[in-house]
C-alpha cells in the first residue's frame, strides 16, 4: 500500500499542480530541520574564527588591504564608465537599468539526486523572490529560481542538463546557447558553426536574450574548441566562472519582474508614441531654418537692383532665389569682325 501510494503521489506531483501548496507548507517544517543540521558547521566555524592565530589574521588583513586598494582603483574607472553609459543611454532615449537591486541569500541545502543540480537557499516568496529570478555569486551567474516556498527557494544551476542560457563571446559579440552537461565543471555551446570565431580563453557573458538573465554578467570561460571537418558544428566546452559547488553565499538579482510579452508590448507602445511625436511636432526653430521658396514667375527683391545690373530670371519652382548683385559678372561677348 505504501508503494502504491508513493507511486500515485509521484504521478500526481509530476502531472498536476495539486501538491504544490502542500510542498510549500512542508517547507516551513523542513526549515527547522535544515537549521538544526547546519548548526554543527556554524558552531565549528564560530569556534575556528575565535581561535584563529594572530599571524594568519595579520596576513589576511594585509591581503585584504591590498585587494581593497586595487578594487578602489578599478572602482574609480568603473564609475567613469558607468556615467558614460548613462549619458549614452540618455542620448539613445533608453530606459534600461544600469544597476540592479540585489539581496544576499545563503545556501542551506543541496539536492541529493546526482542527476539534477539544484540547491536550496534561505530566501523565499515572503522575501520577494519570484520564479525565474537570476542568482549569482561573486564570480558570475549560478542559475535561476525554479521553485518557491514561503521562506526558502530552489535554484536550478547552469550545469543541469535541463538548463540553457543565451550567451555571447565578450571579445567579438558572437551569440550562442550554453547548455548544462550534468558536470558541475563544464558547459557546452550548442550549434556553433565550425567557422565561428571562438578561441580558448574567451569569456562568455550573458547576452540578455530572452529577457530572463540580465546582460553582461560572466557565465563561463572557453577551455576547449574542437573542429571537425566532417561536422557542420564545432564542439565548444567551457568552465563556469561561478563556484557552483563551493559558494555558500549568493546574490538574488531584482532587475525587472515583467514578462517578456509585457516588456515587448510596452516597448512597442513607447516606440509608437515616439514616432507619432516625431512626425507631428517640428523641432524648435525649424520654421526659421526652412528656406524661402519663390513661386514661379514671381519677381524677387533682387529685381529692384540698379538699372545697370540686368534683372535675374525668375527662379524655377522649388529653388531658392539668387541675388544677382552677389553673382559674378558675365564675361563680355567677343566683337564680331
């Protein structure tokens, strides 16, 4: 009976959404068990940090000071680039966000299934987390939220076999799709032409296609490119930049919760309004800058010039009038013998 009940529950859970509320409420109970199982490790970390040697702390302090100095120098350049990016987006009338809001989350569990790469974090629906939300660590993108509970969430990692992300080569902008292989240390680029300009060491960043992941975040580094003359596509393998199996703290990115359809609709409406304003409203000073056109057969003010100067012929339709006084004198005709 238990076996039949288990099979029935698995079938209902995989084909219907009836058990999602039950799983969500069970997350409240399991949250306590995760906290208890994680308690020894947190206690050990606390004791180790209290009894750390003075030499190690001094060396770490010097290292952190050096890194802080280097990062401050990079930050100054980044601030200038950010301001330049803002000015360029203003020139292009773009409303894209330059900085996204983030929130720190902590890893509290790992899926024991060896064929899936999922983790559990301590932020849930009541913390504002939403389905499809990007997750990254200090080195790059890690994955996206695929399941919500009141106080916890499940994150699908980039290396899962069911996950794919649109990327582009940072060196030349070549677009591709990076798919998981089931190996936490490897991604593969699908359907890359054999003649594509991809080299070992190229950095792959998120392209923003599909409007799920924000553009510009590091995803992986190409470590192997295999060309086969008998195959139309090259084999490109990459190593994720994020420490997928080592990171304990990660960031949840709050960029834009609108669906791709809503974003496309609002962008189309904004473009229509901009086109309507651009065709119906003339820019300031257009009337003064427009040339004055003399109608055909109408005398121009230049006709009132002195009698010694021949009158200019009437200007053709659509041409600007010519001031005969400013025109060069016509050469004299040769005298006939």
